[in-house]
């Protein structure tokens, strides 16, 4: 293969962004899109082809089963709701398809373990769709955190990711549906806060986590989902991390890491707003690359990196491990919030 052939298992709005990312990656193409309704697949393809066309329009399919069985698909992108995702990840792995999965990966840790075991058993690549992990800026952040003279030893990480939902979001959007997205803002937004923290900690799990649901709502009054969430993580050597995520607060996505000697601040760590890399502030000195290059944007890099890995014929074992650890901490924070007690992690 010279290019990885992608199939979309669903046509959620986020899939539009990843269609463009595949178009800009240079080493991938979309060959099929599946919905429960073939007309919806055709409408999605027409919409995406208009702005970011492939030489050959992808095939519109009317069932997920058809896409998974297609010999013209090497990898599947799965933006399906979290509550139904496990089945299709497992079935895709059994069919030998590599998998890029939206986050949170599952509703429980056991679900994610089952998904990853299926991928390992069938020798397919798994990765969750956290785009900022593929931003070149992360290399600069790592260098700053590892600079013992300027930064010192890491002591505290604080992060915030929120957006203000409007109208009947809590009723109409699946992120307010307890059956489909039971983790609410913690799974949808807090996943990024937790992921950055684990990355900064070189993938060490916290010793203990606490969580607090500050407000909750949703389409099911008997099973509300968190819409405002605050969490704390305590690591060895008295390193701590706190985060806030919300569907009810103005859009913000910043993180600050503080060491014994200095600090690193990223004002747009999830979605760079000014360029493909975005801003970075080290001890008050701001570096801001204003040159916009969509081919080097983090979302295109994510697809490019995934495809290069698959095309190499080797599996990256770190990517599924990152997803599992993020799920472990996410669910532990939710458990702590539901019980009102800290949760200890091995």
C-alpha cells in the first residue's frame, strides 16, 4: 500500500474534521463511509467532497457491517457514541481493521481492556483521537519540562477545558445522554486534561485521585451526567495536578506546569487557535508561531503518524497504553466523585 484506506464508521460532525485531516495527511484516503442509512452516508460524502475532495469519491454504505467487511478499507475511524463503541471496536479488530477511536474510549476500564485485547489478539493498531499529542509544540514543552536548570522539578499541573453549551444542549446533544455518554464533560473534555497530565508525568499513574461533580444534568433525570467537574491527582514526591472541565463555562483550554525554578504555560493546549502549533509561554516569555500551515496541523499529523505506523508493518504498543491509562484515571475520578471518597491507584 502507498496510502492507508480509511472507512468512517459513522458520520458525526467531528468526522468532518478528520476527513479534512486525512485529505491533508498525504498518505491516506477515505474509501467508504457507513451510517445506518445509506442516504445519510451519501449526504455526508457530498458535503465533505465539496470542500476537501478525493479523486475518487468514497463509497456510501448503509450498515456498519458492510464497512467492516469491505476489502477496500484498511483502517476505521470510529466516532460512534461511547456507550455503543466497544462492540464495533471489537468487531473491527476481528475483521483485521486498524482503529482510530474517539474519546473517551469506553464507559468503563473493563470495556477498554476488552477492546485493546481484541486489537492485540488480531494484530491491529489502536489509537485514541487526541490530536494535541501530535503537535510539534509538545517537543518544545517536553524540553522545557526536562530543563533542570530553568524549570527544576515538576511540582504542580493545573488545567482547564470548557465551552459554553447553549439552548437545549442537555437534552438534544448525546453528551447529555446517560446511556450514550455517561461520563459527560469528564469524558468529553476532562480526558484532555488527564491526558496532558499523564504525558507530563511520563505516564506514571497518580497514587490517589479525588473528584467533584459541581453540576449535573442531561436527558435522563434519573441518571444525570456531569456538566461541571473538578478533579485532583496526587503523585509520588508530592507532585499534584488539578483540572476543571465544563459544558457550562466560556471556552478555555489552558494548562500551566510549575516547577521548583520556573513554569510553562500553554494558553490553547487542546486546539491551537493562531497557528498549526499555537502559543507557548516559558517563564513569562511567549513564543507564538503565526504561520498557518494546515498540512502541518496537529490533526493532519495525527492521521499521518497513524498511517505511517500501519504502513510500516509494526505496531506501536505505547498508543493503546496511553488510552488505557487515561481511561483508568478518568473512571477513578468519576468513582471518587460518585462516592465522595478518594480513590487509590496502584
